C-alpha cells in the first residue's frame, strides 16, 4: 500500500536529500549527488501523487496504538516512514519534516493538493551556518545573557522553516484634501509685517499594491513576520516540492479572509503616507478629508524561508528569527542572568580589595 508521505532519498546511494541553498538544487548528504527540479520531478512525482492520494487522515487503528484522546487525534496525524517504518507524529498542518529515526527528509504531498498548493515559493538562499553565525552576532556584547541562549548545542537547534504567507494585490483610490499655509515676513517702515496665505490642497489618484504579505500560520507572531520584511520577489519561483526537503513546512491555518483585515489597514495606511508625502512646501498642513476606497484584486499563496530558534528561560519563551533570503535578524528583548551579573561584579570587587590590601601592606 502506498505511504501517505514521501522520503527524499538519493537514488545513487540511498542517503537523505536536502535542498542546498547555495547550489539551489537537491543534494545528497552522503555522496554529494545533485539533482535539478526537473530531475527531482522524474524521481518523485509518481511517489508524491500516490502519497497525495492517500490523504492525511490517521486511521482509527493508529490512534488506538498511540492512545490519543479524540480531542488530540482531531489535530494530530501519524504517518509511517517509507524508509524505516517508524511512526512520524505531526500536527494536522505539517507539510514537510524529517524522520526522527532515520533522518530522511519527508514531505506530505496531500498538504499541497488542489487549493492547498502554494502558487509561489522563495527558496532558502542562506544556509544553517550563516543563520548560526548571525545569531551569535546578535548575542555578541551581552556578557550577562543566560547560558541557555549561548549554549552551542542549543544554537545548533535553529530550524529552517517555510512559513505560509498570503500575498495580496489591491488598489486604493484616494480623494484627500488638506488646509495648508505659507508664511512670509517683510518690513514696512518701522514695522515687521507677517502675512499668512491659506490654501486648500486637493489630491486625487490611485495607489496600486502588489504582493503585500501576511503570514498564514497561527504559530508565527505577526509582528515578527512583518519585521522580517522585505522579501525580494525577484527570487520567487513557481511552487515545487523539491525545494522542501531538509526544511520544515506547515500549510496555512489562517485563511486569506482572516488575514485580509490587517492587510487592508496596511494598504490604507501606506496609501495615506504616500499621498501625504506629495504635499510639501507649506509652513503647516492639516488634513481635512481622507476618502479612501480599497479594492482587493488578487490573492496568492506562497512559502517564504525563515530560520527560527525558540529558547525557554524562567518560564518565558524567547523567539529569534532570520529571513532565510536576506539575512535580516530579529529577536525578543534578551534577558539578564542576575547570578552572572552578581558574580561578575563580585569578582571585580574582590580584585580591587586585593589590590588595595597589597598597597596598604607595602606602605
């Protein structure tokens, strides 16, 4: 019986294949063989189609073995690894992962069936070594950072994730008026005269938007994902599953309709700012009328590359993320380990006391 998942393994040596961000091809971890998208399609399209046909539902038998409650089973999935037979336990949105036993990159093709298939993908351009290097730079100069953050093994846990995004095209029609003033001063005899001219300023026009992004995953904080922009759309490619092996991926669980409101606010604010910027050369400008009409033209579905590390400290979660295309890094405010702080200054105090003691003894 066909499996519900596809393992991406090298046809030459059986080693795991991953998408290499430098070569922009699938590459074998063992023998170094490389495969283009076209070659990968020839190798895996038939397997992906067979796996997609199996869907993502977990059988009642598997649920019993795993001893899930009905509530847990509703949001979890168990797949059998085609390579080693181990059970892969995932949530209902997992689209790409790896087997924890044999390490083979695994894709769930049914998560890309029909309307679930993304239109576009921006492949990873920066690898894990670059992500680790930039994370260390982010930590640099913070001597009182808890060891949980700087532990080498922990830093190596940084994960490459394809995050689902909605991309919105739209047009904002604007009719805006302002009250503006210009002031000039001159002398008339012994008097200094100040004159103020008043103007009604009118702006009409349209502002077009293309591919305004909004993350479509409830797991990702919206402010983090917004802060990782901009993405360079010249690297955006038609979606292909061969970009996924070696990385994690979830399908969307926030609908385009649910994301649309905050995107509309963003479009309106951007349109206002763009039109406001055309009003210049006045001593003062006061907006009077702002009439904005937004029309959404098209929505696309895309995967964008993000490197993510989450650290738990004193019952709080801290997230660090890097744009896997541009290298832009963001993170939560870093905590202070006050024990390190105390020991550091205690050491300085003891050293100073020792110096003063020596000075007193030599007098």
